[in-house]
């Protein structure tokens, strides 16, 4: 089960998500996870499984947030100026009709 935690933390690092942020989002004490990863005393399998699951869920949430930001950025790049509605702020002027 410790291998799962290692993989989740490694994947987070690859995505440039710190162990601290990952643990905070998962509600897990970062120093405890670090101690486990460094060969410290391990809890039982049930605790390790629960922590691994929370860490993975936190990483999944981060990935969803990143994907949403990327989608929004791509959508903004593909819209021609004023395509959203007319005014500089994207809203139609009062009484204006869509083309």
C-alpha cells in the first residue's frame, strides 16, 4: 500500500504540485506522510489505504481544476474580439440584437 502513496506523491511532483499542497487538500498531515515515505513507522493497511485514496482524490481534483483553466484559456484564444456579445466587456449593449 505504501507503493500507492509513493506513486501518488511522485505523480503530484511531476505535475509540480507540492507534497504540502497535496496533503493539505487531502486533509493529511504532510510531516506524517513524509515520515512514512522516508521509512518511518507505518500505520496499518487500512489507514494507508484511506490516506492513499484521499491523496489520489486530491490529485484528481487538482487535475480537474487545471483542465478547466486550460479549456477556458483555449476558448478565450479562439474567440474573435467582440464575439461574446458586442461590448468591450462581452455584454451586448442595451437594445442590440445578436447577429
